[in-house]
């Protein structure tokens, strides 16, 4: 399978998934449980993406400077720091850990 075939198949799949989501009746979407789950899905997906990017290198789990940077970001977010302070602070911590 060529790369372009994979891209086209993925694009068609995404379109069909979107079309399927739009065809769900409104009475199903108005249920409280469905609304709660729909609100939590993006958080779960983003958390999984962050975990994979921070803790994985190939097929192995690693704990390196990225984990320290994530820890610094979590701490700064808990302290209600502005977004740019969180980004630069976590980058600084990760850089210092790599330097050491």
C-alpha cells in the first residue's frame, strides 16, 4: 500500500466517522450521560497523547527530562500561572534537567 492510498483511506474514514456522528438523533445526544461522556472524551484523548509523547521512546517507557518538564507544567498550572509562564517554565526545567 502506498502512502497516498493510506492517506486517502484515512481521509474517507474520517469523513464517514464525521457523517456518522452527524446522523445521530438529537434525542440520543440530549441524554445527560452522553453529554458528560462527550465532554470528557477530548480530555482523555489529550491526556493519552501527552502520556505517550512524554513517557515513550519507541517501544520502551522512559523517564527523562520530558517527565520533569511535564511535572513543572502541572505544578505551574496548579499555581494558576499564565499559559506562557507554564510553557517557558516547563521548557526551562526540561532544558536544565538535560543539561545536568
